[in-house]
């Protein structure tokens, strides 16, 4: 039987070839078991699956053809059809005839099958053409109520959907109507996708129109009414640009100073107060505004878009390029309601500032300031064990900071430490210790690069020229190198600032040209689009259009669509906010309250911080009040840092919900205690080790009485 089956198979192949030559249609053999549509199961597989043995096999021919149908003017849809026809008894007798099979037998069988094959192909094409014609007629009826512009938009969407579709592949038995039905279903699907796409574009247009982001400058009508003047004081670190900006603010009757950090806002507040001005301070988590205050120092995110002032200072304007916080500088530059807006920052930001102000049509005056004092790269690397007073060692992770600090302390050096995870109060206290010469060496991250008053810093020493940016390890940019190095040689303390790297950072022969290049060459300009973030009104508009109050879904939608394709704007990084919003959408709070909680300054990598944020939101929803945090202050440094951040988040929410977040005095006291404990730990480990080292030196150089004095001092 195997040999006879093989002979039949060969004969059908010859017949298929002859049929293909006669009709011009692709033909091949089609055999399968009656009970298995794909292949005839062998004996073992039938036994394993306990299938009955098929009574007969389907024997026939597979025909394949392709045709393009004109579904719209200049729009074709390609359809590839595969059909099968059964072997007729006449052809079957030729296949299984006992006599020798000849080419004439193949031609005779093809003569018998050709009319069937052609008829099936033609009937299928006729059925498909009728389906297309009917669909086109219905499409005209569908489009008739629309205006011409809308009709064109819908037709364009259909063309786009059809153009993206791969050739339609339809497989069936000898059923032309089945092919036509599948083709019609595909055409309906194309129109459905086109309609959905158009509705999506309409929704996006509605939201953009309601939010005003299509014409971003128009969102700020008060700023547009003031005929603002914009002055950019552009210069490197230690060029006096902030000093000049504060002078202009102090000479005005009313002013606001916008800073990137709470710590800088505090310093500006104190400097304004020292001038005898009625000053106030507003940050995310605290508000100190005496009645009648004329000059207010703020963190930039707290900008009051409704308070008109004579001068508004926007500090560190190169932060426009920050993918997470740059939106706040965009908003301030375009929307600050001041008659004179004074920008301070690196010259690299000039192109992007010009690009932004092109939207407002306002004039920009740029004044370039030069650095006060020389900045020089040393010819040799620095040895960690031979650092001198006034040196600052720069690292880029908390682990590196603590490792360097521990090594210096073990060597008997007193060390001040500044890094981002420390609260502003502790950073300020540590800077004061270094500034007042209570600590010989400063170990810091790039947190010192943004205006913090660290006093007589003599030399910046890099421990590395690379950093982990949250996703990968990368080399420092020239702007980052320049910004940090510029803190060396504080004007009034040192005529020359020095820059070098630790010998363990790598080959100084390779590192030195990189540092020199960053200091002497122009850094990459900030160009392209400016960052923005959806405001509360935009979220509400999107909620109405999308028919949902799920903040996570709304923010994700806005992230994808709000400024997509905008020539001047791009969306800031909303990933953490979207993640928090999705968690908060399980809490029965109003939509804008959930949005406020999602915007809270919480460390999304800290599980405890996120859990507490959700717990506060649930308390707020259930009781209308939130229990203050009640941490102890006896913990290791990492836990203390985390607790300070959590307390700061509570205070931030308390500024927005004072009726629910009561007891802020207690929480402020708790934060003060936590910061004091952190500072105590930093100071204690630094000073005690240094004293031990000095005591040992005295014991070596003196007699028994000196050793006794040393023991007393250590005790």
C-alpha cells in the first residue's frame, strides 16, 4: 500500500504541473485525513491520542491566486486566496489506474480539472468584486452626512489603515462566498480602525484645545498682558550672576526669586531679610510669609501665576534640560507674571531660552558675565591621604561618598559630607562646618554644583568622571564637569580655583584632557524642545473627554498624546507619577486629590514611603484627617534619611490639605530631631576619629603626662 500511495502522490504532482501550465493558476496536491484537517496522523500518534482510524483520505488539489481590489480611488487591497477542490472520480481513476502513467495521462486529467479550477477562481473573484462594490456603496452612505473636510479626513484614515495592512490571506474549501465574506469583514475592520483613529485624533484635538497646549504661551494670559522684559545673566559658576540678580530684585518694590532647591530658597530668604526687606519664603512643605511681604523666595514649582511683581528671578535656568523637573522652568520662563524676568544660569541654555521666547514674542537681552578668579587644572593627580584643608572630593553615589568619607576619617581627617539624600538642613549644617573650618575636607556629590554656599573651597578633586544616572553608567557631560569644578576658588577666599582627580580614578594622563576640555571648550548647547507637564485643568479636560476619572490612565494618555508632534514642546518624565497614580486610583478620593497625592515628592523606590503615602490617602478619604508620622530617631543613617523624606512628604501634603494634615508643628519638630540625629552621626564619627588620631600623635611625641592628657581628651 505504501508503494501504491507513493505512485498516486507522484501522479498528482504531474497532474498539478500540467494543470498549472494550462490555467496559469498555482496548483499543488492537497491530501489530508478526513478527521485531521492538517495532516494524516500516523499509526503511533493515532494510538497515543486514541483516535479512530479515518475511513478515507481527502484527495484533491490546492489552488492559489492573488488579486488586488480597488476599494477606494487610488487605494487597492491585495488578497491572496488558497482554496481546495476534491478530486473528481474521473481523475481519481486516472491516478489509481494499474497501467503505466504517461504525460498524456497527466494532460488528460488536467483537461478534466481545468474548467473546475477556472470556474472556482472566477466565481471567487466575482463574489469578492460584489463584496467590494457593496462596501463602497455603504461607505458613500456612511460619509454623506459629513462636511467635506471631515470626509477627506475619514477617507485619509481609511487609506492609511489599508496601506498598513499586509496582503489579506484567505484559506477555505471550494466556497467563493466564504472568501467574499472574509474580504467584507476585513473591509469593515479597516473602516472601524479608521473611525477609531479619527475619534482618537478628535479626542486629542479636544484635549489640546481645552488645555491650550497647542498654543502654550496663551495658557498664561496674565504674563502676556504685562509687556514683560527678559534679561538673561549668563555665566559660569562664581561669576556673580546670582548676586546681580538678587540686587535687581532687592531694588524693586516687589519681587519673587525662584530656586531649584529649598535650601537655596532659604538662603535667598535670609539674604533678602538681611537687607531689611519684608521677605517671605514658600517651598513645597513650608510657608513663612509675614503680612505685607513684598519679596518672596520660592522653590520654582511653587510659582504663583496670579501674583504680579516687578521682578522675578529664575535661578539655574540650565535646568530647562532636566527631563524630570525641566517643566517648572519652562512654565516659569513663559508664564511668570513679572514686568522684568531675570534669568541666571549657564550660557549653554541661551538657545533653548530663545526658542521658548519665540513663542511669546518677547525680547531677550543677554548679559555675559565672566568668572571671578582663574580656574586651573593641576598637572598631577591628588592622593587621598595627602589632601589639604579646603579640598572637596566629588563622588556620584551614596556608597562612594561613605566609602571615601570612612577612609578619610580612618586617616584622622575631619570630614563634612553633602549628598542629595540628606535633608536640606543637614546639607546646610555640613556646608557650614566646612565653611567655618570645623571640617578639613568636604566629601560631596554634584549636589554642591547648584549654588549652595560652601565658602572657601580651594580645590575640587574628582573621584571618578562617570556616574549612574538611574538607568546606566555614563560619562559626565562637559556641562556637569564645568558646573562642579566651578565651585573651586571661591571669590574673596582664593584667587585661583584648582581642579584635579584622585590617582585611583584612572590614568590621569587620560583624565586631565577631559577635564581641561570641559573647562575650556563650549559645552553642548541646550536645544530642541522644552519640557512641559499636564496641569490640573488639562487632567480635568481629559477626564471629561475620555469619560474616566482614573488618574493613572489619564496621565498615561496625556503622556502619549498631549504634545505629540508639537514643534516646541515635549513631555517631561511622568513615569513615577503615573505609577503612583495607578496605585492611588484604588482610593476613593476626588480626581484632583488623587492627582495631588501622585505629585507628592515621594521616593518611589522606597517601599515604606509609598506604603505610607497610600495609607495617608486612605485615611484622608475615610476620616477626613491624616495621622502624623511618629518615627523614632534612634536608627541607622539610611533609615534616618528615609524618615526625613517621608516627613517632608507629609509636610508637603499638609500645605495642600491643612484641614486634614494637622499637627505640623510636631512634624516640623520631628524633622528637626531626625536631621539633628543625622548631623550628630556624621559629626561624631568624623570628629572622634580625628581626635583619636591627634591623640596618638601627641602620645608619640610626648612623655607620660602628655599620654595622660591624651587619654583624658579621648574620654
